């Protein structure tokens, strides 16, 4: 297969949105050497384009550009920064269809999900454009005559982040928007499987009036970029979304310069359906949670606990709706489930499924590679899963529903909490007292009751335990990009 750069391979209305380059200091820079990273459509393997694999020196240059931009950007009023951020969001809205085509082509998700993700990313930019105006300090009551105590909140400085392939724009918008709104600047390293979405946002950032060096997109090998982002002393804040294993390594590397760090890591979300739940609502909520992005989300239902009194009825309703989901090319408007991101992800999913069935799990439906693509898996339901199976402790990241049974509330809470992860969880009940008991006892950073979709710009997103720390979104999210300064004044 040839990796020559085609002209407008995605038939975009604005071909300039597809940039096969890094984005440094408001310039798109092609590879200086022959070392590039090819990007292919996961559905059909078609070559889309390539990106530069930047050297350490080139990445360090981008950090220097960010450092040069920091002071001027921080000196602008929050209102001036908000005006630029809103202009950026307006341009993103205006180019949504092209941006959705880029995202679906490189990531594989259905085009309707890509459009939704772009709207979701835009909501963060608009929310934090306004939240930046509400960064308030404090005047503290003095304990000594003639003293005044003031607390200021100031931008942390140069920030850097590494974002995953499963949500190519939402994950970086949640980090970039609060950083920029606070007066900080940001370098983004997108996943090498899905770099073009972030680069397209860079095109629109220039048009919106973002100054040079305020927002940059760094392409290259994860290890090379990660070393610079975590060890460069001029980078004050580092944010990462990805696996717990990688997050631990990056956190350790950040310790050398004692950076401010936030980590959004792996998940193992329980989805509990009690016997008093509205089953139709629970089925719809589970489909929305489990099968979005072909199950490749950190907050999707990983362990589905059904009360024995309703499990048979629930599975029957669930199977009927799951079998109606359409698998195929994400660019087709009717597609509900697209491909997995690569062969390794497919191999992992098939191994987990087979191991579970070898140990007694029952295949209700699905379980086959779809004839449309070698990376498309038919939506699958496994019943009679138990905690001794590998699938119980592994983030599945595939359209496989693993169903467990329970009889007792205390027992299911214990089982739901029996994991190193603590990102998201879900439960369905209409019992008010149970709602309070369960929500308080579940050891997770986010709890969804009677809903399978919890993400929003106005609420804090993040986990506990080995799912990481720090929050994205809401008034709490901007605090991650601020430093507190205590100012003591003797007025006598």
C-alpha cells in the first residue's frame, strides 16, 4: 500500500482542515526528516495521510514557543480570552461536518457520534470561556492588627497533555479549554492513530485569533513526546488520559520536576439493575453506555449486574434491541457500531470472550467478526459471567456486554467496589432510600442513577483509586490550571 500524500483524500469542503504536519507557533510544519507516522482508516485500512515524528529538539522548541507566549496570554483579561475562545467555538460549529468526516475516517466511530463529540468538545470551550471570568480570589479575616490577607488565583503556566484515540477532540477540549481560559498555554500530543482531528482544530484556532504558541499540537512517538512533557522544567502542569499502567509511569517521570499533574486513567464500571427498576429505561441506558464508540470508552458499562428477579426479562428486552444495532462503516448514516481501533484490540476482545465461555459464560448473541470489516465485532452479550474470569478485572474496550447476577444489595455493592478502579458506575432503581445508600457506598468518582450517559461540561469528570485524580469540566476543572498565591500585607 502506497503512503504518498493524496490530495483531499476525504473530500472535505475545506481541504485545509486535513493537515499532515505538526502545529507549532501557529505554523503547520511538515516532517523535516523521512520519519513519519502513517494514519489509516480502521474500517477498511485505507491510508489517510501521515504526520511528522518530531525529534526531542523540535518538541523542546515548541515548549520554548509556549513559554514565550505565556506571559502575554496571561496578561489578557478573561473577557479578551473568552472572546477568542467563543470565536474558535463558532468556527468549529461552522465546520462540524468536515470535522466529523475527519474523526470518523481516522477513528472509525459512527458519523452521528462524531458530530455529537464535536458538539461536546465545543461545549467545553464555551463553558470555560465564561468560567474564566469567574476565577475569584479571597480576602481572609486577619488575626493580627494592621494585617490584611489576600488569596490570588493565577494561571499555572505552560501546560502539556497527552490524549487518547477514542475521543480525538473531546479529550483535548476538556484540557485545552480550561487551561486557555485560565491564562495558561497548552501543548497537546494527540494519539498517533487519530492526530488529524486535533490538527484541524489548530487550523480553526489560527482563524479564531489565538496568538502564536498558546495552543500547539505535537506529533510523534509517545515515548519521545512523553519524556519531554514530563521532564522539561518549563512545563508546569501535565495532564494525561489513558491507561493506568502508562499513567503510573508518566506520574513517576513528572516527579523529577514536581509538576502539577492530573490523570484520568482506566475504568471497570459496574452497571447495576435492581428489581424495582424501569427495565425499558435501564435497557436503553445500558445500550447508550455499553455500545457507544463500539464499547471503546473508559466510562462504559464493563460489569453488568442484574437482580435475579428481573434478569430473564431484562436479557430478553436487551437482546432484542442489541440485535437491531447496525454494524458497518462509520461514514454510513445508518451505522450504530463501527470498527475497533486496531487488530490488537480485536484480539484482546476475542480472547476475553473465549476465555469467559471456556469457564462457563453463555453466549446470548453476537460474538462474531462482522463481514463488513476484520475490525468490526458484532454486538455481543455474555450471560453467567463471574468474578473469577479475566473479563471481570479487565477493561474490555469492545462491544461485549458481560452479565452477572445478584440477589442482595450489600453483596452487589461489595462486588461492584471490588476493583482497583474507581472512575464511573451506574445503577437503576426507583427506591429513594436505596438511591442514597447505594450512591454513597459505591467507590467511584462519578455515579449515574437511572442514566447511562453522565458526561457534561458542567459537571466534574474524574475518578478515584487507580483511575486517577483531578477533575475535568465544571467550576472544579479550571482549578486544575490555577495556582493559589497567599498575599500578606502589613498596612501599619
